[in-house]
C-alpha cells in the first residue's frame, strides 16, 4: 500500500466512526438516511394523524369541546349533513343546532367517515371543518371548528374526500351520518398531501388508488386529474408507509 492511499483510508475510517459521515462527505446523505432536498418521512403516529384542528378563535378559553360523533351520541346537538355535488375538497355541508344551555365547540377530526343514507353514493372521509356559511348570499368564512355560541342553527363546510370510486358523488339530496371509528390510513394520506402541498385532485386520486387499486387510466375515466397529479399520487403513496400497529 502506498502512502498516497492514506488520505482516502482516513476519510473511510472517520466516516465509519462518525456513523454516516463518509456518506455525507461523498454523496450528500444525512445521518438519518435522507439526501439533501428529500422530504422528511411521512407521519405514522396515530395521535398526530387524528388530532383535530384548533378550536375556533372566537370561542373563549375553556369552552366545552366535543367531537361531532360524541356530541350527537350525547344529545348535545342536532345535525344534518349533505353533499355538495363534488367528490373532494369542500364537499360536505353540515347544519348544526345546539341543544345545550351553554356554548360548545364541535370538531371534525381527520379520518372521520361520513356514511351515506343510500347505497349508490360514496362514503366520505373528512380532513376537517374549513368554513362557516353565515347567509345564502355570503362567502364562506374560514374557521377550524364549529363554535356554537347560541341555540340558533349554523351551517359549516367540511373538507372531505370520496372513498368509493365506482359509486356516485354526493349531492345536496344525499344525507350522511357519522361513523364512530375513523379511517386512519386515509387520514395519513391526506396529512401527507397537506404536508407536501399536493393538490386536492392528487390527494383524492391517492385515496382512490389506495382503496380501489386503480390505474391512472381508470381514474381519468371519471375524474378530471392531470397525468402529473396522478403520478404525484402514486409517488406520495410510495413514501407514505402504512402505520405500524402498536404492540
């Protein structure tokens, strides 16, 4: 071995001893196994994936807070949920009436499933409350939950995605009810799509691919997503491993 080889040998030894330093030196690979510019790994913690958005900023601190399913089960509210003639995005309308003698705040957690009353309509999986409708001729006011300061009914918009590709999109004539158990995998896909700034169509495509094992050509027979949006959906699913069950 000649003396001129020693510098490279020194780099190799230092790389091994520093746990990946050589890889970083030679190829731009970080100590956690990612390359510079790579996206961080997708979230797998169930508590994070199903965590609801913050309470409406108008709600005073200490306002009692309930999930939509729990509030219905406990008789705290009266609810009617219908579609908006869309498969995804701001796709559900919820009219809520408070039945308590005090103000309450209601949230829709990521992964909440809405079941249709008819068998020919898609199930919907929610991301959360995104807005309130004050009047029929007013624009949607952004909000993160359903704060009910008075007994008067209020109307809210929920961002949601269809789960059943072969069935029909929900319309204003289709009623929905809340399922108690969440769809954790769909919540994970939506979470990753939001984290990486994917389009609504990419997130919807990813959910259908996951649920119904569809090809790009099959999706485009009834959904106006571009080739790039669907390719992004496939790539997003590749980097979004299924959440590992807790032992």
